[in-house]
């Protein structure tokens, strides 16, 4: 038995953009839902495998080295998928064949250093990386001593 690296992108991503952005990628993040991915993982399915390796026990995903070339390629792929129309989220996990993930973590791509985040990912954890662009900014508070701050 081995660990397998699984991945998916939300199913309503633009097919044309997806094909264009993943044509030469070393990783496969097939369109699908979180539920489809979870079912595939539980039965040891291959349709959401992110690599074509025999197994992913030695994968740099969760290996602790943020400078790894393979992790850099995965990070670049995820960043490029952000430009696809309707791209909202990517799911990633490295899980023992035929077992279910024991936890879930959700992050926004703008809130993490992606190569480091991927390098220190835990096994048996489903990671949801939100890709959407943020248009809302938190309100700026006036600085003390600025205009309109009279006693």
C-alpha cells in the first residue's frame, strides 16, 4: 500500500481555459466536486490522481522542502489556474490508498506562501485552496492625530 496525491479543481471551471492552462502541466487537477474527489479517494480510484507516479510516498507534497522543483511546478500550476474563468478552488491531499481524509483545511491563495504551504502539508488532510479574486478590502481606520480626530 502507498500514499497517493489527489487533486481537483471546481467542476464549473471553463473547459477551454482549463485545457489551455494544463496542456503541458506535470500535474493533473481534474475538474470535479469535493464529494466526487472524496468518493474516489475512499475507493482508491485513479480518476483524481494528481501525478502519474506509481505511488506518491516520496512526493515533495508534505516533504518539508519548499524549494523542491516538483512543488514549484505544482505551485505555478495552481497560480496559473487562477486565471481560468470560473476557477474558484483547488482540492489537494496525499492520502493512504483506500482511506478517507481525517481532516480538512481551507485557505485562500493570497494568504499563504504556496510552495511552503504545500511543503508542510499533512497527510490524510484535504486542503481546499480558494482561488477567487478578492474585491473587498477591510475598512481603513483613521490614524490617531489625523484630521477629524479632534478631542
